[in-house]
């Protein structure tokens, strides 16, 4: 019981530290980066479309993996190098990661995937798999 209380106090202390850093230095909290980003999943008769808002990321910082029924989008902000001749009074760029794993509402053909990254929005289009319409008899044991 005492250890649980002490653990809770430690978690609260760390949270307060992160909040103060975010307030004073003006950058998002680690949890905000790790929590994810907005994603829309749309469906047409032939396609499934996934749109993800990834402002501030470049296309080479984004990884997409998909299976027939899930998609994972991972965006990693790489650390920017500073020229030795530059003098910063304030630097707010930093590295971070955002990740989402989405279960798709219908099976898709992964090989048909087409992506477009424009103005901070990633769009992924998949052709939907046609469901098998033939029935198969299953023996009852």
C-alpha cells in the first residue's frame, strides 16, 4: 500500500516536471508525440483510404506497414544538425516519434497500396479485397 502511494507520487512529480518544461520551453510533451496523430479512414465501393495528419514531418521520416486488416504508421523526427557558425538564442526543434496502429474495417490488397504525402497529410489508398462468395460445407463432429 505504501509503495503504491509512493509510486503514484513519483508519477505525479515526473508529470509536473514535463508540464513545466513544456510551459517554459514551448515544445509538446513526449506523451503528445507518442500518443499519435489524427487519422481518417474512408471507404468507397472499390477502395479503402487512410489519411493521417503529420505536419512537420518529411516523407523520408515516415514508415508505413500494412497487412490485410491493419496498418501501422510511424513517424520519427530526426535530430537536426546545427552549423558551428550559428548561435542560437532559443532552439525548439527536437526529435520525437508518433505512431498509430489502426484496424481496418475491411480486408485490403496490400500490394495495391498507393501513397501520397502532400502538405503534411499522408494518404494511403488500398483496393478492397473481394469477399469469397462461395460457400464451403463444414463437417460437424
